[in-house]
């Protein structure tokens, strides 16, 4: 099924289109960009989804990421970063802008009440329900972590980057990434335990 991100960046014919006016929309996307959209859309979406409250917001931001990337395509330097790393850098900035806006309006809410889009691959309804409940606990606990911890967890478990890819994205060593992930997971485990204690005291 075609998701809203793909719908917004494609014309009725199904061919990918340029944003920004009728003349631009009539032009086909560069071949490389079509491949980027196809190959990296899921990673970008899952990274964003790990950072924001709803599927709809994640889809909107994912669309925005690819539109920004298309407009900046002439500035992309493949010698400096891989396509996925570059796209995720744009995604990080877009998420930061979104969360900054929420904070400015006094509505910084990134814990998740529903996460069915992240558990849809579970083989049975019972397993989906269990998986959804576990993800809900993790996301609600993760929302209490510092932003740097949320960032490394989103890149690792949302976008699915390796330590080496994360090191390229964060401009640190792979060893530093491993340490950050370990520390973030320790703090996440403590946050989950604290959340469960709180629920038990109600």
C-alpha cells in the first residue's frame, strides 16, 4: 500500500515529481533520488516515528524531509556522506524544529499512546497486542530521557543504523557511539522500572 509520504511526492501517473510549482511538478525526479526515496523512506520514517507522538506527524515530517532533500540535491556531496546519512541528518533537523515548535507552544508531548504502525509486522493479533504494549512502555519511558539519549536510540532502533553509520552521522567515533548506546539503554531501563513502580503505586 502506498503511504502518504509517497503519495505527496508522486503525481497521478505514479511517477515521482519535483515539488514547488507546476513547472517543477512536471519534471521527473533525478533517477538517484527515486532510488533514495524507495530505499531509505522506511528508515527515515521509523527514525522520525521514534521521536514524535503520532503516525500522522511522522508521515508529514518524512514528506518534508524528502522535499527538503530534493531542493538541496545540488548541494549533496557523496564523498562526505552516504545518502541515508544525509537524509537522516535532514530528518534530525526537521524533528528538532518540530519539537522546538511544540515546546514554544507549551505542548511538548512525545510519549506514544498508540503505536500500531510499528508493530504491524507481528504475525498474530495476540503478539501485536503484546508488542504494542511493550513499545508503549518503552516510548513513554524514553520520552523522559535527555534528548541526546533519545537521538541515539532513534538512530539505532528506529532508523536501524549500525554503530559505524551512527558515528558518521553524529561525527564521533564508533567506540563513542557504543558507549552512548549503552548508557542510553541503562537510563531507559531505569526509566521503565520507575514507570512500572509508579503504575504499581496507583
